[in-house]
């Protein structure tokens, strides 16, 4: 058989070789195949071929491994960063983001090269001086201009561009980075032309014209304090300090009677008062709660107003927004709304990937604050929830006072981080969906965590607290999935995409640093394996349309936060060093680390500290 085909091929070759088009066609074929092979060598594989891991072989067991293996894993993340950044540099720069399936680009954040700005401090941290040196002249040439009809989204511009510049400046001390940060803040400054001093949605940096409704969104108008105080500290300019301080004061003076001391999502930018009673730590709210604790830490624990607001927000969340699922006892944080016809807040029981930063925040607070001795900071916990100012909030303070507050925050952190991890481990891809809806015993009522905690306490606190402890993943078979699952997971998927988001890894990283328990780090590795297996493309890494099907289909999208946050937290989790100690640095919401301030007497006077 082989012989017959072989002689047929030889005959074919003899006939063709005398045709006039034979040689040119042969050369074209050789050139194309060489280009194809070289291309695949360059872009489909990690830069080093001496690596011990082959991601196509199946997941490695989740076991404790030596420091050498962790060092090699950290190195794998470095290679992943290079793969993503080189793809961006080659195919998308000077535009904003790479399209990782087609090698195209998109300008979705002003078109100033957001991925480059967002990646600067990660490059420095990972030791990629060449990439950094190539980036610096591009930063220097940036003019931050936009055509008349376009507006820069203020919040995204601050957390990605301004945050990236300030963090890279703090690490490298290159003066150009600070000059550019100052110039950018200057060009954005007209957003603050509101009676409240809260920023509007967007601004044209060339003309100063502003856009945005009078009703603002919490995360967008209250996540600038860190960047502006950092800018003030680095430049010495009081005007930036004042921008942050106006926002902090407005938040501290707001009427939170109807929301138990927690900030709702919608705010009136004229009156500086809440506009609704929708409470969440997820989309449109997240970083505003995050910045309360982080602002206190960044300012070397001088901004006490922010700390008090953090304690109020977390008390309300713990007492009212954290639930336990009926069968697996998964702990989750959801959002509540109150209809005008009903007095009782109704939980949605949705649990967002975005909310998975929250366990990390609680753990950071438990690590850095004297939660079990707030008196040492001059704070009386129960009086934080004064009835006259915060409606019925007092009940929550009395309830939480029955516990050691540090333990309570850490248990909540551990339980929610476990659920965030399980939403990854439950999927055949090993990557978590963007949003799930938890099942409840009755349709609208869930199992409030503090009710379960009270039962646990009444029973003499036997065993581990409800909602904590390790749980096994539940991976549906393909038949189960096609039948819509069989409720064993305790949740249904509401948004099935995985958008290369960082929040779960961020919390795993903080849990690892705070508890020292290597299970968190091991889980991070499992997620990295899944990222390598399912999201890598010849040009970079791509978001997934679904986490439930293998192989998953991809989207032509690689957000800049993948390099700024997702890969950074992975690297920090795996490296055996601790280059960004949680006691000395504070991450902005885009994972750009800022050093904790060391105040001089002169600065204290200038900023009235
Ligand atoms: C990031 O841009 C920031 O973390 C932001 O605060 C909200 N989430 C995205 C990534 O998911």
C-alpha cells in the first residue's frame, strides 16, 4: 500500500517538474511554510524552552512544593507577562488594548496606550528593564489630548493612567513619570466643577469640557482619594490634596440614615447626598469601599474619617449582605435594594466576580487594624452606629460586639474567598464565571450569615463557624450541564464569561500573605494553569465567552488590567520574596502599589494633618 502511494507521488513529481510554474510555486510554498514555522516558534510558546511544566498534560496535583518550584512558577508568570506585553507592543501599541485573536487593537480608554501605562510598575517589579526603557519615551511623548467631541472617562483614566504613572514613579523615581501624572491630573481637573466637589463622569482634556449626569455612580466618584493624596505627597501640591479631601469630607457628612451607615450606589453630585438605597460591594460600588481602608493605611493611619467609614461599611455588609447557601454552605456577599413599597431590604442573591476583591479587603483590614482593640485608636465601636445618624444600624453594632471583630472579619474573608475559588474549581475550564445567582431555601429569603453565626454561638461555638472551612468542588458532567445542572453546586451561572479579571486572585494573594496557609497559593497556581491552557493565544491572552465548556470559545479582548493586576497578583503570590509588603505598600484598585507615607513635619503642616 505504502509502495503504491509512493510510486504515484514520484510519477506526479516527474510530470510536474517540467511545467513552467513548478519552480515558482515550490519557492512560494517553501517561503510560506518557513514563515509559518518561525511565527509559531516565536509566538505560540513561552520564550524559554527549558521549563518543567507542560500545560497540555493536565493539571498538576495541588500539593505543597519546594521553594525552587515556587521560584520557577513565579518565572512562568514573568514569561506570561512577556508574552502578553510583547504581543501588545508588537501589534497594538500605541493604541489602548491588544485584540489577542486577530492581532488587532482597540482604543477603548482614550487611545493613549492604556496597556503601556497600566503595565509600567508590573514591568519594574518583574525586572523587565528593556520593556520599561522602550516604554518611557512613549510616556514622555504623551500629550493626553482628545478630539473635541470625545471625553475621557474620569474614573478609568485615574485608576489606570494616573495610578500607573504614580506607582511606577514611586518605584523608579524617574521624574518624567511624576511630571506626566501632574500634567494628566491638570488636564482632567475640570471634572471637579460640581457643587459637591465629586467628579463628573468624563472630561475633554484639551478643552476642559465635561460630560455626565447629575446623578453619579459611587465607584466612579469616590475612588480617587489614593491617587490624589499620592500625587499631593509626591509633588508637594496642596491643590491635589484638597481634591481628595473634599470628597472624603462630603462622604463623611452624607446622610446615611436609610442605608445603615453604608454608601449606596447612586449619588446626587449637586447636593452630595445619596440618591438611592441600592447597597453592594460589586459593580459600580466596589472601589469606593476599598479606598476607605486603603486611604487610612496609605496616609500612615492619619485619615481617621476614612477608617470610621470603612468600619461602618463593613459592619453593614457583615450584618446584612453576607449569606450562606443552603447545601454547600457557601458564604457569599450580595446586594440589597429596598422598593418604595416595602421597608425591608431585598437581597438579589447574585454574587459577582467583581465582589471577590472583598474577602481580600477584609483580610487586609484584619491584618493591619487593631479590630479587637479599636479603643487604642480612640474609636468606640458601638458609638459608630449612632441611631440618630444611621437609623436602625445600632442593632448591627450590638450584634457584632458579641464577637471578636478581628476573628469575624477573617472568618468572613476566609468563607467568601473559598466561594470565589470554588466558582473556578467547579468549572471544567478551571476559570470562574463573571456572575452567579445563589439558590436560597425559600425563593426570596436566604440564610443570613449572622443568623447562622448566632445559632453557632448559642450552641457553644462548637466546630468551625458556619460558611468557613474547605469544600470540595462540584464539576458537572456534560449531561448534567446540558440538563441545566442539578442544583448540587448551590448556584446557577448568571454571566458565564471570564473576562481575565483579577479579583479572585487578588484575594487569594492577600489570604496567602495574611494567613500563611499555602492552600491559597496552591489555588492560585491552579488558576494560572487554567489561564495558560484556555486563554493563551499566539498574540496574548483572551477573555472567554464561557467557563463551562472545554475548549471554551474566546473573545478578541485582552483588558489592560490583565497585565496590571491579574499577572501581578499571580507573580506576587508565587515569588518567595515579598517585594510589596502589605505593611509598607497599598495597592490602588488597579493593583498599582503606592508606598505608605512617611510624613515630614513640614508636610503635616502643609496638608493640615
Ligand atoms: C479593574 O479595572 C479594577 O480593579 C476596578 O476597580 C474594577 N475591576 C476591574 C477589573 O475587573
